[in-house]
């Protein structure tokens, strides 16, 4: 399959190109330029903009579905919901639960990757839990939290067929150093979160190879002038990426601005942390093993802890722009090339560039999603 997209603006990897064409062939971008030299179909997008397909590396569910449902249908519906909202790639994120349920979810992601989804492409599994700590449990039930054991981690990776891409740990747990080293050898990123670690413990984990701070500020020891905590370690280290839920609920806009000044356009990326209520009305839902009430689009457990979000990545882009006054080009990077780099996939996805996958989101001037293209295939078109 070969065709051109003609766009008013193309948000290429390093600049915005006006009134140009994107040549797409067999699911990849072959050329971006002012001229077309092939006698193939041209899809004229008029005044719309073409931006890199958005990436959500941390999402539990949406549209009434949850990754922990462990069914193809559930994951496919999440995929279609994401495509409708401009996301072309995502990591299916698990929660702390009985180990057999986690295994089932991991197996389902692997099988669904082989089968293929109809909307956004699933890149693998993000194992958030069960290796967390009680003090910052959030929506993770303490009774199912586990200690770090190398044989158990190895088994989970094997079950996944090496489709687990990120594993969250609380670095104060015993064996954390050994586990981080092992995950690195298996080409799996370690994220630190839901942790009561000290600054020193967090810095040691980062030195050993931990690469990601889980929804920064939430579920971790905070910044104090005599104990900088995990937040201080993430802010202080140039080697770690910071996830951010930019919904103006989890993190105040002033704090978003501070984090952006420290991490900039290279080490900060947006996540939704969306749960099954995403896209639906307020009400009662289940997140993993816990009951959750969603009121005014804010999800909380019965104990009052925030329980994920109902955020769309596109709205996170708007919120970070409002908080920092950065332009659209810079804001889009936080939901495209930066998460791609964090996962080690920047050569394949994350920007509009020749030889990369044709993962493209079409927007209007208000950042409304008008179309979504995954691997060269139109998977969402507004009005259809």
C-alpha cells in the first residue's frame, strides 16, 4: 500500500514543515517533502496538521475495559479507544493482584501482540506491581504485594515471551540491586515507584540502571529540604526519565512547570495512567482488585487514594502547554519522541521521519483528533 498525505503543517522530527507531502509505503514513511514524484493516491488533509502518533506508556484501561481482564476483546477495545484519542502506541499496564491474574494478563498481551489489535499498537506490558511498598500503595492492595525474587521475575519475563518492557519496583526492597541488574541484561527498563525509599536508596537504584520515575510525585517519598526523597532523586539525576500525569489533579501546574524546567524536552514524558472509567461517566468501577469511585472525572479508592486517572494524552498536552507556556511542537515531543526514547524505540516510532513507522495523528488547530494512522493504516477517522 502506497499513498501520499498532503498537510498544511507536518510536525517532523526537528521542525514544522508547511504545505508538504508524506509518502507512506508498506506501513513506513518513505519521504517527506514539498514535491510528490509518484503517481499514487493523494489524501489531502486540507488545513489539518500531521503530528507524530501519540504514545501512552502507562495505561491500565479505558472504555469499561482493563488490562487485568486478560482478554483479547478487552485489550482491543482499549486499543480502539486510544486510536480515537490520537494514540498510536501503548504499553498495557498491570496492577498488583494475585500472581496468577498477573500471569494471565501478561500472556494475553503477548498473544494479542501476535494477533494484532484494531486500533493503537500494543508495544508490550508495563508490570506495575506487585513489587511495591505499603506506605505508598495508592490503588495497589497490600495483601498482594510481593518481595523481589529473581526466579519469579525470570518466570514472568519468560511467560511474556520477552514482551514485558518495564517493571516497577520499590528500590528499598531486598534484592533490588540484583533485580535491576538482571532486568537490564534482559533489556527491560526498571521504573521506581510506589516506594518509601530514601534519596540515597533511589540514587543507588538509578546508578544501577533504573531508568524511569513512575508518575513522578505520586506514590513516592516527597522532596524535603533535609531528606530529598525519591522525588529529589528523580529531579537531581540526569539519567532517569520522569513520567507525569498532567491532569491538574495529580500534580499542580506550578509543580509541572518546575519539573519541566529540570527535565525539559529530553527526560520528561506524559502518561495517562487511565483506568477503565476513561471515556465513561462518573460512577463506581473496579480497578484491579479495588472498588473505585469516579466523581467529577477524579478516580479514588474507598480509602481516598487517587486511583489512576481518566485523562486523555491529548488533554495532558494542552495542560502542560498551559502550565509551562511551551509551544505545541515542544509539547508534542513529551508524548511522542521522549517516551519512544525511554523505551529504546526511537529508531522506529516517536517522530515523523523517513524510514520510521507511519504512525501519524491528524489534528486541527484546537488539538481535536481528526484521524489516526497506525503502521500506515487509517484506524480512526472523525465522523466515521
